């Protein structure tokens, strides 16, 4: 046996070896059960809603696989006293599909609201379901090659990590309490701050003597959790971009603008009347959009050799046949269902009025979807889901398809909507394909049945698609997409890309400043994308993220025992995931209250900015406490444990 009880060979095989999963193929356990479906669907909706809120706020989402697996173990194993690792695996499979579908939706569909459209829940549900289902179906024929034949070559980091958690939980103990405690704190904090208005959740101070400069923070637990999960380095890159915008660009524009009496496009008023928020909204966001788009394209270009090789290698094994008798752990959905499903989805896209792309758009989706699903499925095996350049793939799709649609006679709002819907389907397909690959790798390691997992992916896609439209409508009603509360950075960027090609009415000088900024960062050896995101978003988001990153960085430096450090990070990630899920869930609940015109706010806000800062630091202290306590009762190396 190797670490966490996974059999030898789980992390790489010598030539000629055959991997034996944790649950052998000749052993049958409960897997695709009513319990696993119900729990998976519920967690799919919860994590999908939480990620929708988080992604619209800060432009990134968190993986739901490990938190869902931990919660599932707490319910199935601890509460219901059922011992089935395969049920728990199916739960996380369904739940993580919901999170990935939410990512595809929020990165694109809010642009419809920004254009003044009012898409209904059915329209958004159909768009995301078609994209998600294509992602699953296109990935299935290459499963055997990527997951089985390339075992030991492609590491699939998140898939292996989730398998470790599942096996550890099967053999005793889970970390569910950290998720539940973090979730409760995040939920209550959000209710007190944004529901009852007990304290402000945005604090801000002007820097005296430095006109146009300001520092602030959105004191939310979710942002603290994001910082811990992404770590100090990425957090610092984001804060660096924010400092460049708020302590350099905005004061510079303020300084020169005080001598100009006339408005400068695209602002409707003179610069001296705008203030730093007005300058950020009217100028900095275009610079940031150029920087983010360039960062995404650069990440795609840097990954081109990997993408090309991934596509070539994956195509070699497309539809690879099993040798001999097909075992339980190697059985996919029947190819007839896969081909039939793809054809039905393509026809639906061509004819349904809710998916206004027409036959040309449906063909473009099939071509780009097949390519990027294949690329995404393999690239996550190499670098992990967090480094999968889905935004870059979507931007590349939009650049090409918008030009094609314009040449084909599509124009105006109709043409822009068609281009965006194509991008939304491709974005969702690529995100779901990456998630499906990681889930199937987890299943391969623990001994799941592939066709049952593939059905689980479809169930997760469907359950999340049913509710994602309602969630987006409520969030827009409560907070407004593109506002300080929910900036919807990726969707705004997609909107700018499409408008720039269709209408050519963007302030291109500002966009090119952002392009030059990203190019300069890459020349210095600094990854442009996280810095560009910090440049695009208000500094108020980067500062609390940096606090979480600092906490993670301190433990990374001071803990010398690698095993204990790994446990500390795992506890911190689970607790942070709880903070994010709890706050995100309450954000959706409060949006529902706002949609129903229910006001929960106190007449006066008892706690001011300093009170809000203290509340945030208390949450940060709780994160420190739980992480710091890990390993304190560990047995020293010179001691032995009595058996």
C-alpha cells in the first residue's frame, strides 16, 4: 500500500504493470443510488450558486470536488453509517459538474444583461445545458486513452487529490467539520453585514496629500478564503495590479485631468469631476480589459505547443477500444448514445429560438467545441484545472467566430448576441470537459464505474442548468452586473471583445495601454493574467485576498514538517471553501429577498468602518486558529504509538 491507502502504482506505473484500483473491478458496491444522486444534486446547486456569486465578484471560482467529497462522507458514512466510497465519489462527480457549469455561465452570460437584454431562466438554462452536455459527450471517447493508457504520464493533480481524500475518509475520519464551521461563519457574517447592515462590508480611506489615490477593502470571508486557496504568490500578483491602478494610474489621470475642462471620451464629464471611482469606471476598466484579454491570449499562446500535442495525442486514442473483456471499471456509455446525443444537441442549437445561433453557429460550436473539449481534457491532466486557460480559449473562439458571423451578414445586437452565445456554449463545454476528466481520473483510482460517472456528470449539468438562470436573474436584480458589488469581469471582457469587432467603437488607446502593460509584465517574467485581473478589479477585492494569501504564506514558511504542512493546507482549504460556500449561499438568499422586495436592514448601522475591519480580522484569526492547531498533538518522531 502507498500513501492514504491507495494501492501501489496509483501515481505512476512501470512498463507492463496493470493498475489495480482501490475497489477492484470484480467487487460491486452501491454507487449510482438515489442517495448519491439526491446529495450530489443538492451540492451541485449549492456550490454552483456559491461559485456564481464568487466568480461574478472576483472573476474566479473554486473547485467543488474535495469539499463535496468531504460533505458527502460526513452524510453517507458518518450520519447514515453507510460505507461506500463509490457513492461518495459519485456525489462529488455530480457536485463538481454544477460548479464548472456555473463558471461557464458567469464568464459569458451576464454580458446579455450588460447589453440591456433580459434573458429568461429557460434561455440561460438551455445554453448552459447544451454546452455542458457537449463537454461530457465529446470527452467520453477519449477517456480510455487519457485516463487509462496515459496513467503515470498525465498526473491529473485535482483528480488524484480527490481520490486521496475519498480513501482517507473511507479508512476513518473526515474534515467535514471545517467546511461546516467555515460555512456557518461565512453565512452568518454575510447576513449580518449585507442583510442586517450591522456593519459596512466595504471600507475605504482616501490617501491625504496624494490626490486620486485611495485604499480599501471588501471585508468578506469569501475573499479571505480565496486568498488562502490561491496562495501568497498569486495574491501578491493581484494586489500588484491593483496598486498599479489605484496608486499609480488613477492619481496620474487625476493629476493631468485637473487642467482639462472638457470631457474626454469615454467619460461624460471632465476628469476633475469624476473622482477615483469615476476614473476607475470610465478609464481603468478599459485598460484592465486590454490587459486581461492580452494575458489570456498570451497564456493560450504559451500553451499552444501543449495544446497542439494534446490534440494530436488525444486524437490517437479517440474511441480507443478496450482489449478483451470489458470490466466494470472500464465500461463507458454506449457510443450510439454519444453520437446520437451530439447530433440532437447540434440540431437543437440550429433550430431553437432560445439559442439564437442558427445553423452556421451550430456548426461553429460543434467544430470549436470538439477541439477545445479535447484540448481541455488533456491539458488539465498536465497542469491541473486551475491553470486551464478556459478564458483564453473563449476569447480565441469569440475573435474568430465574431469575424465569421460579421462576414456572413450578422450585425448589430443580433450578431453580438449570436457571438456571445457561441462563446458561452464553448466556455461551458471546455470547463465541463476539464472537470469530467479530473472526476474520471478520481473514479479510475478508486475503482468507480465510468458510465455511471458519465451519467452523474449529465445529472450534475442538468441540475445546475435548471437553476443557474434564476440565480443570475436574482443576482442581477439585487446587485446589478458590472457594478462595484458584482463586476462580472470576464463577462464584461467578452462583451468588449465582441463590441470591438462588431462596432469598432471602443476607446482603443486605453485598451492598447492594457495590452502594453501585459506584454511588459511577460517580458519581465511576471505572469500577466493575475496582475491584469488585479488591475481590472477594484483594489478593495485584492487587499482581503492578500490577507488570506499572507496567512497561507506564513504557514508555508514556518512549518518544516512536510506531512503536517500538507494537513494544515488541507484544513485551511476546507475551512476556506466553507467560508466561500457559506457567504455565496447567503448572497444568493439575500438576492432572493431583494427580488421579493424584503428589506432586512437595520435603520442605522451600529458598527462603522473600524468595526467592520475588526469583524474581518476575527474571521482571519479563526482561519489562523484552525490551521495552526493542526499537528500540535502529533507524536514526535522518537516516540512510538502503542497498538
